C-alpha cells in the first residue's frame, strides 16, 4: 500500500442522504450507495469521501454530531456502513469520512455533561462566559436557528 496513496487518488465526495435512495423514503442511504459502486468505479474513482454520516439534529448540515460511534439511522445501520466499506474495498475503492471532532451538537453527551456540571471533565471543551459577551450579536453561525452568536444556558448558568 503506497504511503501517500492520496496523491494519485481520484476522490469522489458524496452526501449519502442526497445520493441514491434504496428504500423509497426520499433519503439516500448506504444500500443505495452500494448499488452505485460499480458506476463509481467505472468513473475511475479510487476513494469515496463521505460527508457527515453520524447522528445529528441537522442544524449544521450534519456537522453537529450527537454520537461519533454511530451512523445516522436515516442512512442505514452500522452493518450497512460496514457492508459499504467491504463492497468498496472489493472494487479497490477506499472510503474516508468527514469526521469533525472540534465541535458537537448541543445534544451530544459531552455537552450535556459540561452544561450540567462545572466540574465535568468536558466543561472546558466548550467556551462559557459568566458575563454576557460583548460580541453576543456578531458572527452569526446558524442564521434561522439562532438569534445571537451566544445564548444563555440555564443549566450551565453561563453564556
């Protein structure tokens, strides 16, 4: 296996939920992607890059992960994901995932622990302020989902 295989790779980025629906529910899924692997291989693709596949409330295009050890149930089961990896490998296609661990959903257990307990080992994984930040209305990240950049969290007793 070449150490820098990616230098020669033909990488195809896939949003699984919009790619191929196998069960008619209107959402692309792992079995649908598996059904299209021969087509992808014929295109000369040597690596599939999957955009977020983990459970998420989808307020940040799937990047607000609630569980890094699972797959979003709308995409299929963990077994379906394993089968995708196996079938891709059979065709000489690598699979990489967009794994972003520098932020989580507010529903993630780490955040829930951090907000409930100032002594939580996860507390300093998030940015808290006892005082209302001066830039509370600057740098909106999620328009339509938030009115301000910062919000006061009652459970944490902090911004």
